[in-house]
């Protein structure tokens, strides 16, 4: 038999001589594998050649076979570099290969709400009224004066005139209308009208001074219109308003002509209260100009104690 002859040619004659050494046994196994023999056939052939069975079993174990000649995963196999599945050269646990990033943290990732230009919501000083962005001006309180949706221009002017008017929830530095002024009528709160329509609201329990500029009144220096439903009625509807006026708190009204307070005596002679839209209106005599209107019962007729010319 050529196969047997080839194998019998390795090492000493098994009959009566020393068994083949481990090197010859390895050659026999390699040759057998090259000739297509399975491990069991090689084991049988070695035993027929007189090789000690225990030696065959030890060698088989080193070759990665069990004693029956079957390969056993995980046993040593000379020259094969066996490693358990998944732990070979370059192995990386799933999800941690080159360039791996945890979900949601890839290039350009930003936590929700913190993208470019993001600003934490802080709200605008001045206590804006309710309304969604993109709907235009919805009204706001500034320097103690509430501005309706149709008074955006006056509101913006007030922000220029009173930079700190957004303090104290829109009530201004003095809690309602800017910084306090000295002297009688200076009051705790100064509420100053603007060229637009202003709704000036006093604060209960505090002295308020309402300040008007003659040149800014509604219908200033316009011709007198005797028609009750004419110019005076129209100007009254567009005039500033006073609310929460309380003489008991020491509230006062001051009218200025180009920055100079008009005396109380001149106000008594030059202005008159008359009923109109929204309550009673203070009208400049000889014209249709209206300084303000008010529904407060203390402002239905002239009382010099309600006015001041002291800054």
C-alpha cells in the first residue's frame, strides 16, 4: 500500500523497536491530512503501526482532537493561533469601531434647544401682554403706563424717554412712572405723558404726579368747535387718560408749556372740565384741545388742590 509505505518510512520500525518520536508522529499526521485522511483514520493507522495509544491520545489532544479523533473547538492547535470567536486580531465590541459615536452625539450634534443663535427665554422687561410672536405688538406696560395694541409708537417712544421704565414689572424706578422728584407735587411716582395716547394709572396708597405737555395734547391749538359731537368729542377719544387719581394720597396734576410748569391760577383760568367720551375731559379754553379724560369722580370739575406747578 503506497500510503502505508510512506508512513512506514518514518522513524524506526515499530516492530520490536522504539516507537516513533513526536516529530515523526507530527509528520505522519500532516501527511495523512494531505492525503485526505480524516483524523479518525489517522488515529487508527497510528495504532496499527504500533504506536502507544496513550501517546496517540496525548498527541491528539495537542492537535485539537478528542480521543475519538474529532476536532474540539478551543483546544490548542499548533501553528493555527486559535482564538475564541469574536476575539481575533482587530476585534472590537459591537458599536465601538472606528469613528463610533454614541447615538445623538455625531458631528454637529447639539442638545435640543441649544443650536446657533439660541437664547434662553428671559422675556422682555415691561411685562408684555399676552400674544404670540409674529402677531405684531400686543400691548405692554412701560414706566407704569399700559399701552394697548394700537399704541406701539407711543410705547416705543416711552422706551426711549424712560430707559428704566421696564423695572419693577414695567412700573419704572419709582414703582410707577420713573424717578421721584423733589418738592410739593414731586410725589413718589412721576407719570409723564408722551406725544402719543397714554393711559396713566396711579398707585393706591402712593403719591402720584401726572405730568402733561401742552404741545402734546390731543387737538392742541385747534379751533374751537361748539358741536358736542364734533372736534372736542374726537379729540377726547384720542386724548390721554388718568385712572386711580386719589387726592387722599396727595395725587397732583402738572401741565407744562415747553418745559415750564403752568401755574395753578393759569390752569384755573385757561382750562375747563366738560363731559365727553370716557368720562370728563379737561379742555383748553378757546380751542378744541383736550389735555386728558378721566372717569374718576375727583376729576369732574376744577379743584386747585388737584393741580401743582412745583417740579
